[in-house]
C-alpha cells in the first residue's frame, strides 16, 4: 500500500498520502492490519473521512491528533481500545458511533472536538479515561441504561440520553 508505512506485524505507523477520504485496508502484504500506530495521522489537515477495515483492534495514542478537517469516522467492529488523545483536536468531527465490543476509551481521547454533539457508547465499554470528552462543548452521550457510560456521564456532569430514546429514534435515517 503506497500511502502507508507499516511494520511486519501490520501496525500502520504513518500515513503519507494526501487523499480527503482514507480507507484503512483490511490487509497489507497479506497480513491483517490490527493497529493504527501512535501519531500515524497526526496533524493531517487534508483527511475529511476515514473508514476502517474490520480487523483494527487498537487505535494508539494521538493516532488522529489534530486532524482538523476530519468530519467522519467509520470504526471497525473489531475495535477494542481507543488510547489517549487518539482523536483529540478533531474540531470538525460531529458524531461518533463507537462499535459494540469496544472496551476502553483512553484519557482525552476526544479532547477539543468542539463540534462533537453525539457520541454513541456501547454497553461493552467498561473504562473511560479522565477527561475523555473534555472541551466537547455541545456533547450528548448516547448510552445504554445502567451502563458504565451512564455512570461516567453522571459523575462527569455530561449530558446523556438512552439509546432507545424516542427523540433519538426520530433523528436516525
């Protein structure tokens, strides 16, 4: 893959392309892509959307830090962990749907995502780091009733609604 630097264990370590839309491949060199490495897309101001292949399990610290044009992220169903500051400073990101099966959201993961207004957090999440959504000014978390995410929202005085809220259902396509 010409626009990616990667290790033999297939961790994408750097994106060198200039596309507005990036598809994270399922495989590189016949090996499954399982991680996005630390700072792999750091400060890329060209990318507007990223769609992940289905095998990425970890998005490392600062992977998309200050990708200030990033508006859309389609995350893989295999994702288990988002490390600290992974999407910090993505100021145009407005909605994020975290996949079922995700377990951990690191500290400051969505720091200063000023446009983020909805974050869907599945019941599978059992750890959310300190200030994971700090400075997300208009954010509402969409949570499952009695989930860890609901407790996190209450403890951190964040707006939240339940995933089955009728108003939310009306907004969905």
